[in-house]
């Protein structure tokens, strides 16, 4: 079931996780080392996905599609792209769906010779179609059913170009066939049969087994897997750089497809999503505190959370996947609770007891220290099952837990010291601006 006569597809069902030590990626590596050198074969291995995002059926997980205005341009540039990508050690199992190892028989008619022999081009076309096409020549009627009789050449001649030497074409008028017991042409008076080789040259060339299209354009998909320790973000950047160095013409366009395309679009929209989230948070906090500087103090805790998430992913050797990016977005709503607890308490103290900004924030740090630690600890413990889980789908959930825990820990350590300092600095800056406005009035 590989989709072509020269390919096959096999599924291997692994034992439950509790009955084996290695994960799917490690098992794929073992199979590749054992069977990768089989003569005459190319082996492509990938972990089956429950959910696939677009793209074509291919021998690897990630795809890069080349489209062009004509097939000749693809035939010229696809080998160059594949050769460049094979030099990247970060990519494995590189392959394409372009298979040009099929044979094509070309029949070139010598029209002068055909005219001298009295053979028309339509007669040649009709005869070749009768031999290698599938023409319905009769219908058999039975009491309960009917059967179409299809005329074709014997199967042993389908793939042998030398079978063209045994084809004879009628001279004179166009050959006709009778729907009945025979498919031989009816010859009128004076007609003879001329061998096809007497008026046509037969050449054999290589051609593609199939031609894929994307939209209305011919397309070739280059698929690849990632080497251990390589993230999809690094791979897409390297592929883009390698293809740009080829300086392909404008008629040949390359773009990622499937999972790689979704990742690229997600990464491209990530800054916009983060900015929109920060803007919403700032507006809500500004309405809550009726102040424009206090929301900035609270938002100052977010960069440390993002840095902590990236450091945690780096230390654990985890890829920055889409799930990890979701964890970074979740941190925007989680980590700012430390600053909110301190700033809210400090504002209340200043309003009720008339304390200075320094006294109020110091008192907030002392009294709110325990709630801050307990809420952070509760959030970390809640994310631990995502990291320590060993069941099905644990590989998908683990980056989410790692990014959340790393961001919480790193932000917790820094914000306990930086939030009071930023609060005092912004408070003084706000007071200076207020005095300048009063002086102008």
C-alpha cells in the first residue's frame, strides 16, 4: 500500500509503554541502523501521528514543496535542492515523491514515409489505442446481468517496448473495428497491413511514475525528518537559507507544507499574539488601579518568565515546539500574580495608612511573601504531572510542563527582588512627571 508499484508501506505496532524501555524515536533509530543498508531499497521511518496537519503523504514527518510553471523546471531544480539539503546534518530520511525511474516509449511517426505507404496518423493512433488502451468492443447480455468486453494487448507485452515491433497498421482509409467477436481492423479492397517499425521510430526514455499537482501547477514534495537534538525551528531556518543560496528563478517557488508550515505560521504570529495579550493585560490593570505606571510594574515580571521557560527547555534538551509556545503564552497569565499581590497590597497600605512608597512595598514583601511562595508552589506542583507523565501522549505534554515550571521558578527568584525596585523607580518617575506638569501650570 505505498501508493505506487515500486513502493510499499508497513505499520509496526509497539508494545505498551510499560512493557518497553525505549520510546518511538529510539526504536526508529535502532531499525534504521539495522535495515538502512539493504541493497536496492530506500527505507524511510517516521512515527505515526494521530492528527496530521495538511501536506501530502510522504516518507517523513516534515515537508517542503516545490511548485513551478512547467514540469521541466521542476526536473531541473528539484535535484539541486535535494543535493543541497542532503549536506545538512540536521536532516535525515530526505526523500521526494518525484520518481523518474519509469520507462517511457516514444513513437515518432515519419509522416513522409507514412504518406507514401498510404497510412494516416489517425490509423496509427487508433491501432496503438486498440493495443495498449482499454477499448470496450462488445457487451455480453445475460439473464441477470451484462458484461462489457474490453480489448487490450496480452499483459506480458504491457511493459516490453519491443512489443511495438509486432504492431501492424492498415493502409488506405482509416482503420475501423467491429464490436463483436474480433477486434482486428476490417480491411477494404486494396488495403494491406504495414509494420509500425516501417514508418515510425521507437525510442525509450526515463520518465516520472506520476506527476503531482498543487492547485494547477506541477509540484514535488521534499520530505525529511530531524536529527536528534535538532528543533523544527532550526531545521526550517536552515532549509530556507540553503534554498535561498541556490537563487532559483521566480517560476520555481518553494514553501513548507504540513506540520512545518503550521509551525512557521505559528511562530510568525506569536509576536502579534503576545503583544495583543500584553495590551489586554495592561488595559485591564490600568482600569483596575486607575493608574498608568502600576501596570508596567506588573508586566515587568513577564520577560523573566519567558527567559526561564527557554532555559528550562534548553537544559532538558526539549524542542521549542508549538506546545512549548503555548506554555509561554500561559505564563503571561500565571507569573504576574506575584507582582499583583505585592503592588495591590502596597497601594492599599499607602491609601489607608499614608505610608511612603518604600515603606508600603517593604511591608507588602514581608506580608505577601508566604502567599506568593504557596501559590507558586501550587502552580509548579500542578504542572509536574505534565513533565513526569509516562502514558500515551506524554511526549506531547512534556514541553508544556517544562516551559511552565521553568518560567515559574526563574520568575519567582527574580521578581521577589526586581518588582520592589521597579515599583519604586516608576513611582519616583511618576512623581517627577507630576511635579513638572504642576510647574507648567
